[in-house]
């Protein structure tokens, strides 16, 4: 028997009754609950709020979940018990179950002409576990659905519809469905043609009810936007979507990646192995790698990988359906990228030999350029195996990388090559060089050195007019620099520094330039033309060169050449009061800025997105500017708006274009507060405290509290203490969020900042004091909520996912006075199993053995005495969090007499996806918190502690 959580008042009981009554009165019961429950008998009903309501938490269990439990009951004198059980899936309490299968709002895509909205209908968020249980191949870091020749566990859309870009309330959510789609189809890879007349997508059939014989590779379909008619474009020809799907060559032509014609049956594993598996490393060759999942194991795996990943290309006319071969035949194609004018194509393919130590992204690869008929005109590179990339930050592959088309030219290639062999530990200048080559001028000509950086190259934003912004960054000093560069190669226009800043410093972020769509479908930095106000400009900050946090910040140099450009910057507007996003004009020559809009201080959070007044290359002016905007409040879910200039007073005003329903009407507006407090050493911290609806601390007293967090490394205390949130952000409650327990009467402390701070200037690594800083941050958080009278300090549970699970188990080991129990999902607990780095740690186990050992909860299993619930997917593919981490940690806890429970979810990876698994995770966690954070649990623990004290004295 598991008791419900108790408090000193009736508040929590009343909260549960109110929520259950709300569900019974007006909320449609989630489809998934019907799916598990079937028809409820009269004996399985209770009267809640005057209405018969099925007890979903009393449903029969479904087979599937395996868990192991160790219980030590010291107070009763019972012997320790270890049990291994195969249980069925369970449902959580009804007030928690309401969050599981909430309907998903459609995704929206704005047409290239900006006059229509494409609605992509989405299925329920969680498939049945039987869908995840389908056979899959684990090859070269991928999981493959061999019947569909695609990545396994793909989601998709259930339908598409089209409607106008709303200009009135009546047109909001007004749309018409497309015709001709087969029943039960799943749609993926949806895209507009450049002229917005057609929409391409793939069609496949999936679902738990579908037989393997009915599954096949996806097919390419096309929809006519005017008639809303859909038809297959390559009937009977399956696509190979493992790496590519299709690309628009022009408005009427698509190049599709298909399964090779006449492909023979799949290779079969020989009955006996041909010989042993052998790997060799020659002396002096340093090849370090993280703990990747699903690597190739033998030559047969290599044959299977080549078989399923091999593809060929065909060119098909959207208008006539005519199909012609494209390229040189089957290969392991991983990329097809047409130039802006459609006359050339970047091609990429993986090659043998394969590796057993790294995933396919590191395999040898070749890149080349073809013309629009598929004939090769240039080889770009032929790269060897990349199994020796250093594990430190800012490392990269040797040879050409970031190979792309310039969006401001018809067919000009650009790429970057490291001058330090991809190893940031080497001191060289320049570190990276970016080259360009115009395919129309001479497809075979050598690349022209166009840009160079002394830090690691971070990309180019192209503005047209021979201007671009060049970015470079460096992890150790958290530096990012932006340079104004001439993109036409004029030697009298040297790069000019725009800014050099600490990218961890959110308060001084200048924002990023918005881009605009061009008629050929590419995007360039938006340049504002037309009438520009002369007043209200803020001069650029005059900065001197300074050394700070281990980096020398450079000051912008004098203006030597002019661009004449006015850009639009969007920024988060972070401050100690919370985010207030904004839009600024930036004079690229003077650095002066003018604010044209900022999120109003009216209780809402508004965030600008894309420019949508760029139809057919129209100039961007302040008079005509329209920007996509999202708006939300703590109780109102995000909606889309068009931010437009109001001619009467010259201000930008939002106009609503969507009306999505609230995702969880049973719990709309739980009270929340952003807390600001300090760690014992003075570091500023913050957290968000949520309390159940109707809660009053004076009336109801302190509550049991769940702290859910995720630590993060910083290079300075100043950056660590900054607030990166808004008090007006919508309170979205997903099933795996800790906020679901608000419905059970818990307080929730979400995302308390637990900074782990180092100092590059002093050579101090953050993790050298990980445990001390973690405990100090957690102690400050718990003491703050207890001081406010909201939290009962004797009833605090801690939890987290992945690195948060690592955190939770460490806190149970090193701060047992703060927490009564812990929930750890999909975590890593023994850092010797991740010897070549983890998270942001760059050192290996052999370079920092004390740090690895001290940080590992596994090494401290003997001092963990509070209950812990471990939940892990049996098929976790995340680097570093293999399920063996939880299995071995549980064995260590069991061997030291801890109160522990291990739940292994079949077919689940790093994040829980199946409906049954989500429900079971919530049921397990609800029961665990209810048991260990109740008032009786605290009394029981106090009795045990008193008995142990008396025993020790005797």
C-alpha cells in the first residue's frame, strides 16, 4: 500500500478534488486513456464532483516494464529485500494523466509569397510502445527501419491543409484540406516550391496496427496549391531517406534520392563467423572518442550499412512526371544541394573503409560538384577516416569543411580549411581560411582565399552588396567576434571588427541580424531602405581593449570603408528583471542603434521571428515592414502575430494570425515567481518557484517540494548569476515536466541555477570543485524556499534527466540533509565509463583521475542512504548514458544496502517516447514522491534516525 501525500491542512486533498472535478465536468478524456482502459465497469468508477469518473489509476496493468527494487526497512527490523519483477505498464493518478495525451497544435509554414499558411496536422505526441518495438538495425550510430529504408522511430504529419494569411478574425484558423491523400498516411519532408505553386512531401504508412508486409519505403508526392489535389510523383518508386530525401532543382524540377533499381535481397549473416574481429592502433597514433552507441561490430554490419544506405538519384518533372537518371549511380549518398540558380549541385557520399570505433559521420567521404544533368565537373575533396579528432572544444575535421553555396551569387562555392590540422591546442595564425570558387567562371579553378580567422571559424552571414558578417569563436575564453567583411575580394577593404564579447554574458548581447527571403529561395541579411529616421539613434559604445576572464577583448577599429547598410537586430533583452525582446536598427558603418520595438511591459512575453514582408524580393522599409511574432503569457499559450507598422503613430503593433487551444485546460495558471538569491560565496542565483492553484502559504503552511534542475558550466561568476528567463513565459506542462506534480499539491522549484564556475585566466577547471559548488547552489535554493515559508525543508525531493540525473544522485550522496529522496532519469553515474570526456569536460580520465572519481556517484554509493528511483530506457543511444550506467549504479547501491528502485523501459532511448512508458514513468514517480515526501514518511525517518542514535550510544 502506498499512502497519498499528507500535509498539515486539507489543501492538497482539495486541490486534487478540484482538478478531478474539472476533468469530469468539461475536459475530454485523452484518447490514450481510452486506448489503455477499454470500457470501464461500474465497479471501476467513482463519483467525483457529482459525475461518475473512471479511476484511470486503477486500470489493469499491461505487460512490459521491468524493474528491480531493493528495500531496507530498518524501523521494522525486517531483513533487506531484493526483488526482480516483470510488471505491466501502469497509469498515473488522473490529475497527472491529464497531461499525457494532450492534443498537438498544427505546425505552420508561411508560403514564399507570404499570402498563405500551410497547416501540418500532427498526431498524438506519444506512439504506442508496439511501434517502438518494431525491428530496427543498429548500424554506424544510426537506427534503421529496414522495411521503410529510413531512420526508425520517425514522427510525421497526419495531413496538410492550406488557408490565407489572416487579415481578419474570421480568417484565423480558416483552412481547407488537400484532396487525394491515402487514408492513414504519414507525411514527412514537406516543402514549398520556390514559386509557391506546389508542395512536395513524402508519404509512408506507419502505426502500431500496420503489418510489416504493408510497410514500404516512403514515396514522393506533390500537391497543387491552387486545386489542392495531391498525387504521387514517383509511383511505385521508394525513396531512401536515411541521409537525403529530395531537393528542388528549380520551381518545376525535383531531384529525388531513391532506393537503387533492382537492388538484390539484403545480405544475410553467415552461419559461422569468417574469423575474429581485429582492430589495430599503431604506436604514436592518438585516437580518442566518446562512448558512441550503435557502432558497427563486424564486417556483416558493414555490409548491411552499405546495403541500406546506398541510394541513387533521379530527376523528375513536377509538371509532366518525366523521370531521368541523375548522377553516376548507386553510392552512399549523404547530400544533394543545388546552387541558387539550379545549374550546379553539391554531392557528398561516404566511402569504405568503415570504422568500428566512430559513427558514420566520421567515415571517409568524397564531395564533388555536378552540373544540372548530374555530370561531375569538380571534385571538392576526398577525406580519409576522421577517427582522431581531438576531444577538446573547437576541434574539427582536417580538410575542407562547411562546404556551401553563397546565397548572394548564382553558383559560387565557399568552404573553410583548418590550418591547425583541426587541433585547437596548436598555436597558429591564421587558424582557419575560407575559400571561394565561382562555378560559372571556371568549375575547375582553385579556391580563392577570401576570409581568415585566428579563432575557430563560425560561419558567414551574407548581406549582398559585397558585404558580409564573419564570425569566429573560442570556447576557453567564451569569446565570439563578428567582423564586417568585403565579400567581393577587394583588397582595399580590410575586415573591420563589429564586436568582441563574452557569449556567456547575456546582458550585453547586441542581438543578431534578421534575414530576408530572396526570389530564388535563398536568405540574405535584411537591409532596410527607404526613409530612415534621423533622431533617436544611440551612438556605439566606445570600448577600449581590455583583458577579462582569460581573454583580451578587442576594440572596434576606425571606419575605413562604408557599406551603407542598415540592419535589423533582434535580441532577447536579458536583464536582472527578465527578458524583454527587442528590435533595433543598426547602422553597420557607425555602430549606432535605434530601437524600433521592444516587448511591452504588460504581462506578456513577445518574441520577434522572421521578416514576412519580403515577397518577391520586395525592399525592406519601415513603412512596409512585417515581422512574425509569438506572444504568450503565464496562462495563455503562444500564438502567432504579424508585427506591423502603425501608420498613425509610427509604432509597430501586433496583429493576431493564430488561435491554438490551451494544451492543458485542467491546470491553466499555476502561480509562479522568479526568485533571486545568493550562494554562500556571493554568486547570484535564480530559480522559478511554482505553487498549486489557490495555495496560500499563511493559510496552508509549507508544502513538500520537488527541485528539478540541470547544472551548467560557466567561466565567470558574473555570467553565472545572470537571469535568462521571463516571468511572463507561458507555463507549459508537458508530461515529463516536474510541473505535473502541481496537480498533486506539491510545490515545484524548476531550473534553479546550479553554476559550476571555473576560470580560464587562472587555469581552474569548473569540475575540479563540482561537488562543492553543486551542494552550495542546492543549499542556497532549498534555504530560500524554506525561508519564504513555501517549502517544508524536511520534505524536499530532487530530480533530473541526463546530466540532471547525475546531479540528483550526487546531491543525495553529498547533501543528504537537504533532500529526502531523488529521482534520476537516463543518467550517467560512473565517469570511468566515459573516460574521454563528458558534458563540457575536455580532460581524459588519465589527465584528471581525482575529478572523475570525485564526481562519480557510483564511487559514493556507500554513503547514499536516502531513497532513489532510477529510470532508464533500455535502448539509450546518447553518448555517455548507456543503460549500463543505471544497471551498475543500482548494483552498487544494492551492494551497500541503499533503498533503491530501478525501472528499465523497454525500447526507450534517451528520452521517453511511448505512451505506455510515459504513463508508467509518471506512475512510478508519483508513487515514489507520495511515499517519501509525505508527513508520515518524515516522521518515520525521524524515528529511524532516533533509533539509530540510541543504538550507537549503546
